[in-house]
């Protein structure tokens, strides 16, 4: 039943080194944290399946790439707001229910940035709302690290998700 995992591992080891895989994971994690679609969890799973000894390096690289991607997304939110105000002469409405909710919870709400689809929108909205960058970055990094830690522990067999 698990023969396909062994086949995948053999195939990956035939053309990929652990170093190349870590670079690929960094790129995948970065892209996954922007508004572009991606799934760095799949890349990390394949990499750790092929090279189990680098699980903690993969955890660190995936977390770093994802956090850097969130910095870009946060900056896109800041830039979008500035652009609208400057070029379209539009007054930004911060009275919507969702904007008020996010502003009320503040940067700790960005812990939820690890959630698929919703997380990217939270980070973009945080930039739009001009939340404090460093505290936002802390909560984003904590959320992202938690997600990859759960994945790493499950890949090591230390955590059963089902």
C-alpha cells in the first residue's frame, strides 16, 4: 500500500539533492504565503520523505520562506492602501465589520495566518490597516512555525493527525 511512497522517494533521490530540495521548499513556501496559489506542505512532505535526516532544516526553511512571503503580502496591503488614496483619491473605509474586528483583535489575530486562504487575506488586511509591523511579524511567524512544527512532528511519526 505504501509502495508509492518508496517509488516517490527513489524517484526524488534520483534527480534531487537535499540542498536543491531545500531551495525548492524555500521558493514554494514563499509563493504559498503570497496571494498566489501554492502548497509548501506537499513539497516539505516529499522532501522529508526523500531525506528524513533534514526534517528540522526543512522546518526552518519552510517557516522562513513562508514568513518572508507574508512580509511581501503585508507590504502589498500597505501599498494598495497608499495607491488607492494617492491615485484614485478614494477615502478608505475602515468601518466595515471585518476591518473593525481585525483592528480590535490586533496583531495577535495574525497567529491565524497559518490557515489556508483566510491567512493570506488576514496578512493583506493587516498591511491595509497599517498594523504595527514588528508585532504583526511576530504573530505571523508564530502561526507559521506552529503549522510547520505540526507537519514536521507528524512526518517524524511523533504526532498522529488521524
